[in-house]
């Protein structure tokens, strides 16, 4: 497991935002941030869990996402966010954690 980024919810617009229709949220590319910050700005009717909308999350690359979520409190089941990248969210105590697997 390797640290990838930190996701921080915000209500402010950030340069370079992209929109995720299914999640009804704007996000920035953490690779464009010196400190690996992904800014997340949610629409009022976003279906994303409140844990993600209200709390920062740490994100980690894993070799096998299905193995990584076994026995964990899964917040969002694995899904392909775009071709070549599958993500899932778990809860570690009260903290949301994003797990990421390169699939290409």
C-alpha cells in the first residue's frame, strides 16, 4: 500500500476542477498539487456518503482492491472511476479511506 493523496471537501471553486456526473461533485487532480491535495466540492444533492462530504480522506494505491476491502467497513464498493482506475472507500474508525487500484 502506498500513499497517493489527501481529499479535502470544500465549498470553494478551485482551478482545474472536473465534474463527476454520477457523484454530483467537482474534483481536482491531486497530481497537479505539490502536496497531493484533491479538492472535492459536492452539489447539494450529491449521492456521495456524508462521511466523504464532511471529512477529509487519505487515499492509497493497492495491488488488489478486492483483497484490500475484505473484512473492512465498506463505504463505497469498488467501481471504475475511469478506464484503468478502480477505487473504493472504506471507513477506518471514523475516517474515510480511499483505496485505488490501477487496472491497466
